[in-house]
């Protein structure tokens, strides 16, 4: 089950969680995960996440800008934060992700 996160609430959710995983895809569609620390900027309903990223993540974001950022649950039974967005490069070191959608996702059931 997913719970929608309003864009106005998203910056506080991100700041409370610390570093997250930028999920992008390489040329052959395999996923690539990069553990990054994001700066958050919000203006009205627009939320942007900015992070220094490595060569592979930057190349992926440039070629295939649809990305996801994931913050796993920090405590047992907690929700993960999943943000879908559009990425663009900022200079030679940074990636900026404009959030399109965000949800809190429940943990998997324990067997």
C-alpha cells in the first residue's frame, strides 16, 4: 500500500531521512543505484533534489532522465520514501531531479 506525499510535505520527509539512492538505467536498461546526499529546494509545488553524482549516474540521467530516488525505511515497520522525477545535469558534477510524484510505501510482510 502506498500513501501519496504532497509536494509541500516532501522537503521535510527528505531532510528527515538523510542520503538516498538515485535509481537510473544504463544503456542496456539495467538499473544503476547511486547512494547520494541530496540538497532540497522547493518553490511552490516544485521540489528539486540536487546531488553530486558520479560519472555513470550523470551519463544515465543525461541519456534517460526518468529516474527514481529511494529512501528505505529507517526503522522496522517504517515506510520507505519513493520519489519519481525527471533528472538533468547541473555542471560537471551535479544532478538535479525535479520531483513528479512521491509516495510512502509500506514494508514487505514478514514471513
